[in-house]
C-alpha cells in the first residue's frame, strides 16, 4: 500500500514538472546588447540612423529571414552582417564570407556549390563549396549585385529550397544556411538597368538595411574617433590621451568619401606616428601625407554628393591621376573608386541628355 501511495504521488506531480520545463534550451554564450562605449559588436554610433540599425539587427537576428545590407563602400556592411550572426541562434556555427568581386565568373559556380572530380579541366579532386561549408551557419555574400545574370538564376533556385548540385554532380545536397547579402549599389536601380533580377531581389531582401554614409551622421564622428584612438593606442602601446578641438572640428567637417574605413585609416596613422599624448590636426592631415586633405574651395549650396565628387576629383589631381594612390588616400578600394567615377560619368551623361 505504501508503494502504491508513493507511485500515485509521483504521477500526480508530472504535469507540474512538465510545465516547468522551458520550451527552448538556454542559448550558449552572451547575448549582445545595445549601447555602451563600444556600440554594438564594434558598430559605433548613437545617431538616429545607427540606433535604427541596432534595432533592426536585434529584430531580425533570431529570425532566419534573408537580409540585404546596402550602402557605400567603407560604411561597415560586413560588421552589420557579423552582428546579426553573433546575435542569432547560429552564433556558434560558421560565418562564411563570399566576395562576389574576387572570384572569376568561370569559377564562381564551383566556388559556391563545389565540384566533383573530373567535372572540368583541373578538377582533380572533389571540392566542397561555400554553401556546404556554411551548413548550419551564415553565408555572407558581399557585393551580390556583381554576380552575373546566369549565376543569379542558379542562386534564385537554391535560396528557397536550400538544395543544390555540385558542378558535375547528380546528387542533390541540402544545406541549412542563413543568407545575408550586401551591396554598395541600390538593387532597385540595378533592376531598372537590367543587371539584377527582380525576383532574386525579393528573395534576398526580405529585410533591407540601408547604411548611411559617414557624412550624413556627423554626430557619430567624435564617438568613432574616441573608439579608434583607444583601439590603436592599445595596439601600438602609445599613451594617447585625446585629440585637439581644432583636429576634431576638421574631422567632423571632412566629407569622408571613404566613410568609416577612411576615418580608421587616418586615426591609425596619426596614432602610429604621433610624438605627443594629444593628437593634433597636423598629425592627422599634414606631415608626410600632404595629399590626405587636398585644398578645396567650395561655394555655399552644394549637395554633399557634389562635395564628395569634387573632393575625389581633387585628390586624383593631387596624385596626377594615379588611381591606386588616390584610393589609398581616400581609404576606399580601387574597385570602389572605379565605381564612384563610373557613377559620376553616368550622372553627367544623364544631365547632358536632360539639358539637350
């Protein structure tokens, strides 16, 4: 009888025990939070535009929706992608990056999906593609608008099913990934130009995150400068305490065609070569790098995009047309410089047609 009573008591408590079991197991690792001196996963800023990006990151991170990030070169698109991954349930799984501009078109399909031995000349062994390597994690495709239309078509079929074939293979492979893409172009304009598929745009951009250029969030510049000073002071073991008011004023007024990447480059060089505890405007803009800030006379009423264009052209004049050197000074990639020059030419051609 005593045993029967014990068993009845245990059975009666089962519903209460089950109700205390959480629906999902606790996630491992710290969950990132907004705010603080370091921003959100290294994304520094408190401007309304950046706070909106922080909010979007937190909203989409734990939901496996495809995200497309777009903005100018150097604005920190990959940082945002990494922040989404780090705040997601996949944070302990792979984060694989694909630079769509770095792989020749003829090799891109193999790079994405892998190939079997003998699939083409030089395929002497089986190879896994990025879709397989990113399994259970995140695949970040940077500069997605640079993919050829043929590859866009293949990607269009893979995204909803998560199934693909290796080059030369016949067996479908399934890969559980979260896709995040980025581009320095406006995908909607590329659709109008016929270089990007509209149906792919709707597949990759369930959520769009636009990253503003640094010139449109000047209030974040002091925060970024402080962050970079602390970062590079520690890296180079330099006792830098701060920056002069004049230097900060010039940094805030600077047009920043290379965005945050350019700012980081300037502060890093200033810290590296500084001979005092306080960084001056001369440390940043003068010394052995006179062309870092070419003189530029501007009349009132110019748009920020026109200021950027004139500064870029002035920089090219300073280096006698050397695009590699101009890109280095501006803190942007050579490809980014070529893209800006091409967009200026297109804009000028459109204006000419309109005036005609």
